[in-house]
């Protein structure tokens, strides 16, 4: 999705919740990206660093979310972040502030609440204690819009929402 919609030359990429680092690795090969990451666990940190050479000097903190790396990023890749964000507006505001001009936010693995509202899945499974928000496509786009983003692309993948967004033009 990313390499078909966007084109960068040697971008700075921040990957939030990278599990194995494979997205960053693809972006290194496709665009010569300089990849930074905020994994959840030390094992993921080790894998991202040792397998792919990503800069992963810090772990993700949902409660006190920050971007501890200096400078702006051309792309922020966020795996299942909005659902877990303790303060989603603050999270989106910080990401928007740290995007370079022409930068984009890529959200993936954000559960669609249709999973339990329309498809008969377990609400308890979907809204587990760590899932603080649930969305349908319209509500996710409204939330992004309220935080100053406009969608470039949105789709579903196995019950999850995927969005590429960019900062909205300011009046």
C-alpha cells in the first residue's frame, strides 16, 4: 500500500509498535529509508535492531506517549495505535506536529467495530481491556479530521481498518 501510494527519496520513517521490523525493512529497500522505531517489548527492540539495523533506542509508552527522536519524519507507520492510545487526540496532535512537510501517517490494524456490531463476533474479544477505542470507518475519519488530518486512502483488511492520511491544509 505504502509504496504504491507514496514516493519518497531517503525518508525518515518512524514505526510505532513494530513487531519484527519488516515494514521498515521494505521501506529501506524501496526508498532507502532511515528507520526509527518504538516497539512495545525489549525482544522486538532487539529484533528490529539486530535483524534490520533500525534505530530503536526507546520503547513505546502509551500513557506518556512521546517521540524521543529529534527532528521531523516523512512517514509515521502506526500498528494498532489509535485503539490503544490513552489520549488519542494528544497522540494524533504530536504525530502531526512531528511530520515533515509532505509527510504522511499510515495506520493499520485498527479494529472496525462492525466486527461485533454487525458480524456477530465477541464484543468482549474486540473490546478487550487494552482496547480503549473502537471505530467504524466514518468515526475514524472524523477523529482524524478533528485532529487535522485528511485521508489519502482507506480500506479494510480482515476486519481491520487501514488508513493513509496527511495533515490537512491549514486556512
